[in-house]
């Protein structure tokens, strides 16, 4: 096989550069290049002035000499190839036959060459045509072998990559399996317990408030009923007294003797009659009369305004006292504010304004239009909201006390900044990476949640409390709310819940 390869490589030097086949009657031109006699004759027939097809040297006449040494070498090689042909595998022989069966669609010649410039198989006539002038050619088998080597090399590279990806896939599957176990057995369980606990607190508050109102209603109803019962008893006693007075008067009226009649009138009867006369003179519509003959009725109406008013709203207002974390009422720290920022009098709003002199301070931002909140946090859970409205450029989040505030600040978690931003009215991004946040609706108000011990900073669209993004980290320093805006942006306003 090694000898065969050597002969094959030698044969490449015995190929005519015109027909790309072994020389037939090799002739040599004055320039020293050799060609098949028929090939050079055919080439010169189409030229007005003969020239070398290889070096383009022009000659005064069509003259050449037989290259007998080359003819012998060709003949020797042809015999060797004949012997080697017996060892060529069937597949390679089929390839030879297959190549011989392909013809040029334009010249009906066998495709023996490959144009490296156009990247296509060509025939001998194509190679001599003006369309391929100045192009370089390879024998078609050599070109095929060259591309096969490239393809084999590519396959090897793909196999290496596939092997690497298979390892990555295996590791990723292991990680996913590990994550599933962690998430569904540990983290998910903890989160489920947290959700259940938070709703349990709300349910307990509502249940307690419900029982309180029900007991209050029952107590009020029982109190009214008790008063009505007591009043009924008084009315009954009054009625008995009236019936007694009436009976005494009727008994006196039955006396026929006037002397006895007058003697029968007691001081009590006189008093009753006197009261009757006085009460008849009174205007019943002017006031309620109380006395022996006038009972006071007690109404049985309950306090509808308490039990059938805006009940859910009033309970919701009371819930603010038990919601944890409640809405933090923050104020801005003027010591940290960039001199080009204008703060409102109550330090709850900031906007870009004319430069204002402020004394130099290591806590102050000197390049970014930024400021911090006055309140710092070293523990607990906190939540605040910022009205961004139509502001086109802003940054919100938290930063640690020791973070850099001078020059171009690297706002990444490793540098002590957990921040999201909006730029050019459309690009939501994380300073920690090149990641863009995709939001279907632009929020008008942003909620920021900090769980210090839990190592969590989350952002929400406060209009509907939809989640935007969450950072997780470990906090060891005091954290301050961070606020930043772009040049000529509309103000940022800290939202304070008012009920």
C-alpha cells in the first residue's frame, strides 16, 4: 500500500496541466513546460499567437520537441498503475468509474478538474475558457480527497465537542436532579411553610375581627332586648296602676249620695285628676311626655352603619397595623445627594436641577445623579414604593454603607449594589450583567422588598404586585435604599401610603 501511494504521488507529476491526465506523446515547449501533443495542438489552434498555457510565454511559431524521457516515465507509471489497479478496492474503482460518467453540461466533456476559485468541477475546455482565466485548478480526485480530509477533520472536531457537550449534559442532569431534590424537598417546603404562615396570620386577624364584630353585634342586640323587656315591665306596672286608679274612680262614681262621693275622693285621686288636666293641655307634638299615663317606647333598631357599611374597607384599614412588613415611609439623605439634584422640602422627592453647592463629603455621589435613603437597615424585612410615573431614566435598589460613590461606580452585587434600571424609556436591565428584563407593561410605581436575614432584594410592579426580579446574597453591612435618575428626567417620588 505504501508503494502504491508513492506511485500515486509520482503520477501527479506526470499529469498534463491541460487535460489533467497522464501525458500522451509528451512534448516540451521552449519554456520547458510539457503537455500532451494533442492538447497543445488543440490549444494553439484557438490562438492567433502561440503561448504556453502554464507560464503564458509567447512564441514566434508553433514549435516543440518530443520529451522522450517524460514519455518513458509515463509509460512506466502506466504499467505500475495497471499492476496497482488489481489492489484498488472495489469502492475506489467504483469512484473512478463514477467520475468518468459525469460530463460537463456545456461542453459534454468529462469533468476532470476542480476550479478552486469558483468551487465547482470543470472539464478541460472550461479550464481553457475565458470564464476561468487566471483561476487555479486541482485534479478532481485530489480536490475530493482534500475536502474529504477537511470533512474528516470537521467530524473529529464535532466529535470532540459532542463528547464535551455530553459531559456537560450529564453534569447538568445531575445538577437538575440535585436542584429538584433541594427545591421540592427543602426550599419548596420552606417556602410553602412561609406562605402558609403569612396567610395564617391574615386569616387569624380576620377571624378575630369577625368574632369581635359578631360578639359586639350579639351584645348590642341583647342590650336592646334587655332594655325593651325592662321597659315592657314598666309599662305593665304603669298599666296596673292606671287600672287601679280607674277602678277607684269608677267605684267612687257609683256613689249616689253626693256627700259620700265627695268624701270618697282621696288625695291620690285628686292628684291623678290634676295631672290629667295638666297633660291634656300640653302639646303632644312638642315633647315626649313621661308619667304615669305615658309609656316610653324603646326602638329595636341595630347600628346598621357599624355592621352594614363599608365593612371590608374599614377592616382593610385596620389590617395595616398587622401587615409585616408594612409600607416603610422613607426620606432622602441630602448628605449623599449629588449637587446637581434638587430634593423636595420634605425629602421625599428628587429631580435633576441646577447645580447647587454642597460641601464635599465622602458619602456624596459626585458623578451619578444619585442619593440614598436616610434610614439604613441591619436586620428585618422592609418594603417601600417609589412613584416613577413617566420618568424615562431611573435606578432603584439598595447599596451597602461602604460602597463606592465617587466617579463611575460599578453597580454590581460584588461592589455592594443590588440595583435594576430603566434607560431610554424601554431598556430594563440589571447592572450585574448584560441581561435585559422583559416587561409587558411599564410600571408607574416600583416596590422594593428587602429581607436582610433572608439575603433577598426583590422588585415588583407595585400597581399589581407582579414580580420583576430578585437578587439573593449575604448581607453583613448596613444597607441603604438607593435612588438614581438621568439628566432632565422627571422627578422620582417616594410613595407614602395615606389612608
